[in-house]
């Protein structure tokens, strides 16, 4: 966001300040004169009390200090417009000072009283000690501190200031440092070493070498974490000392008066309640992802054999810190040029170019990272590989029958990137692992991608929604443990949909590959998947196998053994958020009124036509299909008359869009003719309308907005929230939610909010504290701002 000239802090003084100051000056002057007359032989010097002056300055509530006192700045460094945003790292809310019993005591008595009576707040010396302790804590990164942070209870936002920042020397869970992971994590990674090699589903000779390299990279990643030491960010310095006792008495009384008045002012108006922010204190730095960089939780996992360390482990308290920009960050290159190149300094990682450059994943080219369009199984480029799949099975019909696909272990997502021109939407996902920043590369290129792993939890998607699922050397051991991971793909694959698998066991004949092929053949037959075709790609020297999921339960009923078993009838296949994987299969819907019993309409007809199975009452109270149509008409009106015209949004610069509460996906549907893609999110507390979104040829996922989203910082150009925040207030604090919005939104990105008046006012206050620019409130929609 471009910076704005917004006054963050209000330090107005009370109306009786001048009178009280004059009275004190006169009174103290007479007192000093009397002392001088009575003690002519003594020499009176001004008593320097740095504690008192520091206390006086601190009592001004929110204060702006320089870098020497620990402030950190986040600068939105857009080379093109050279604008900067500076955010206070976190000034501590000061406790109210008590009044001095007598103002006419001698200097030494005054000094004693000040140090003894500064309650219930801390004295300057105590504060200095605290800050020194905090510095020591940042240096040492003690486990005790992380443990306390991890179990720290949520503070209420309604408490003035104290619930909105953490400046007491500790850190919130989301602000913990990615410190030395120690021998525990090393040991866990070593125990999972065998599994890392198993994770390559192809297991060919070259793959064995790749797997060994990946394990070494994984261990290298851990070693690098072990060598990291968090730098001290809070070298606080004391304020200058006072010049004499007269100034000490004046400023002490002034601070008491102002502290009282400021407290009343904060209670009277939320608009005057300044929010304070910190820079996220993690070694992940500009790439911090709270639920994936929680070292404290990862170190305490009982096992990493199923890649639990790549799954979500969110902090107990959602972080309220801000993620800095990488040095030299520039405004992203626009689509479609971004598919082929991005600014190096926006994602300054080179390891993947070294490891996978020979496979044409990514290369470093001067100030750019370039993407030749290759992959492990399509070194010669994705377009030829995509054509090979189409020619092998004409029923695939890219952009007609096949509209929404899932790419497992996507790498830099070139496969999905080149499918855009075929009218295909690809949900690409990969873990945050040794393939450094692969998903971040994809998002910077303008290609849809999320962070995820085939581990112990279900994927955050409904059942039976993907037309095709693709895996090209995706390093997943599909055949192990009863095929539990392949059964998860079976859950999300649409009946009649295809699993496209490109891997060495298909075309190599070494003993290991042959063994894997035999196991996969037995498993897929037991799952009633038909092996449709095996197609060789001579240009890339690989082969592709295609399997089709059944459209009836006849095969399930005729199996000689119930393995893999059918799931319990009470198990909801659409329940996907934080649900453990189960090695079972759900029956295929056969009732013609059920979702999944028929294939959707061809694209683009399916976008506007209500699903045939939408028969229940809709979200807004009308019959399902009528509700669907009314919602679509409403968004066509809002977008065409408001969003696309006259609100200051330059849509030609927008590529990555998220609808944070999508309902039927009407907002995304209306944008279909723009060069954008929309991640439709269904909050876990909302009605489950995500299957409808997929049915109309769009995509999305479930998410709990009280937690961090599985994406890198600076992922999206525009976020859209329709009546989201008012519902979230019932469950969680809005400040960390807004911090998450700030994290995933790109500099100069756009947030469009539609909500009730009270919630809008609250969000405006938070946004102003972040120095966001307001484009405008919508005249046609009073409960909205951009």
C-alpha cells in the first residue's frame, strides 16, 4: 500500500496545563529561595534524574522514537514510485503514574519519592531492566519463552492498546523466532529419511539420486536453521536527563495529568485508539507463514514419518506482527509476461535454479528469474506434454469437459500456467520443503497455487470436485499403507474423472520400478479404477498412465475382498477441514438427484447454469436454484456498475484475486472475461457451498480465517470480503485477521470490504494505523470501502 500522511499518535495536553505549570513554577521558586537563604554555605546543583525524564516521556502513551530505541520500519519499497510505509514496531502502553505526596521536598527526597512511588507502573530502571532482559531473550531464544508464548491466552481487543500489541519483552506465538531447532529436529528428520526417499512415487534410478539430493537439502535446511541466531532488535536507550529539579517537578505533574486525560480520550473514541504494530521476529523474514513456520510446535511432534512437519501448526495466538518486504522489492511484472519471468529480488532464491535448472524449471537471468516452461517429466516444455495427454485420451477435452484440475507436487506450476490458454483452471499445490520457494515462484508468476502436503490430514476440498488430478514425479508414495494417500485423491476426484500419472515405474524396468508398478496395479484394481491408456512421450522420453474413477458402485460390490474398505456411511466425504485421513472409499452417488451422479455441463455453460442437484433452500432463503441465479444477477450488477467503473481500481494490473467469503462464487463468475483468477474461500463457519463453486467450473478451498492462510506473503493483488469480518468478530480478534490480510496482500494491493457500519468503522481504524490509503467509500453501497 502506498503511504499516506496519516497522524498515528495524538498527544494533546489537558486544558489546565498552563495554570498548573505557572502555579508550580511560583511555588517551587519560593521554596528554593527559602532553602538558599537557610543554607547559605551549601552549594545547590540541579539533580539529574534520567529515570524521571524517561518516565515523563514514556507517559505520553504512544510515542515515536528513533531506531536507537528499538523501532523497526517496514518500507514498501516500490522502485517505480519510491513510496515508503513506516510502521512503529511497538511502543509500550505505559501504566498510570501516581501523584507525588509533596512538591516542596528537597532534591534528594524528591528523587527517593519518585523511585519509590511510581506504582502500579514500572520505574525507568525497571523498564530498562525489562528491555535489557528482552534483548537477552532475543539473543538466547530460550525455549521457556517460546513455551510461554505458545500457551499464552488471547488478549481482548477491547482493552485499550494492551490487547493490540505486545511490547513487554515477550513475543506472541506468531512472532516467535525460527531459532536453533537442535538435535531433536535433526533426529526426526533422520528418522524420516527413508520416507523422503519413499516419497518419490517413481523410484527410478535417477529418482533415487534425486531423493538422496532432496534428503541432503532437507538436512541442509535444518542445519541452516540451527546456525541462525536472531539479532537484537530492541537496543533501547534512556531518554536525556532533566536539567534541574524545577523541570522534574513540572514534567512529572504534566505526565500524570496527561496520562489521565489520554486514558479518558481512548475510552471516549475508538478512532483515537491507535494500534501499534511489530515486525514479525522470525528468521523466515519476508517469507514468514505463521502456521508453517511454527518451530516450537514442530519440534514437539512425536513423529515426522508422515510429513507432519510440513502440515499446519498454527500458533496458539494468531500473530499481529507485520512481515517486511525483501530488499529491492519491485512492483510485480504483469500477466502474461509474468508467466515467463519475474523480478529476482521479489523472490530472491536461487537454489531451485541450481538443482532443477537442467530440467528447465527456473533459471537466473540477470535481474530476472526466468521460467522456460519445463518440469521433471516435461523438460522440453509443458505445451507439448499437455498435447500428449490430450492426444492419448480425447475424452480429456481440455477446456470443455475438463475445466478444473488438481496438480499434486506442482513444482513451479508451469503445467497449470500453460493450461490457462486452454481454458483450464489448475489448483496447484506443493509443500514448503527443500524445493525452495516453488509455490512462491508460482504465485509471483500469476499462477494459482497453495502450500499443502499429502500427509495425515484431508486436503481442504470437498469430495468429487476435480475433473482431472495430475501427478508428474510428485514424490508421493501412493502404494504404501494400504494406499491411504491415493484414496484421498479418490475422495476429491469426480466420478468419471481421470488420474493422470507420469512416473518412472510406468516406463522403466529396474527392479524397484517394476515392484512399484505391480503394487500400484493391484491397488488401482482394488479401487475399481480402470487403466485407460499408457502413452509414451518420445520427445521427453517419458510415459503417462491414465486411470478413470468408476461412475457406479457395481465394481465395489463385486470385489472378492473389501480392501480398501468402504467408508462408514456416517463419514461425511465433504468434511475436510482438519480431518484425519482414512484408508477407505466412499460410495459413488447414483441417485440422479445427487451431486456426482452426472457430469457437469461443458465449459462455459456450467458457469451460469444452476447445478441440477441444487434442490434445497439456498443461503439467502430462496429455493436453491433461484437463490443461485439471484446471487449471480446481484454480482453482475455490483461488479459492472461499481467495481469495474469509477472506484480507482486499475484492473489491468490485477491478476491474483481472492474472495474471502465466496458463497456461490458469483463475484468470481462475473470476472471470467478479465485476465484474473479467483481463489474462492469458504470459511468453515459458513454454509458449505464450495461444491457449487466447483460445479460451475471455478475453484476454491475451505479455511478458518481465525488462522493464517497457507500462502506466502505478497501473494494477492486484490482481496474481496463480503460480510466476512462481522461474522468473524464473534469468534476471533479482528486485529490478527487484518494483519493476515496485510501479509498476503501485495504492496499497492486492494482490499474491498462490504459489511455493517460498525464493522466498517473498526476496520477503517485498523487500516489507518497501517497507513493504508483509502480509495473511497462507495456512495452506492454505504456499507463498503476500498
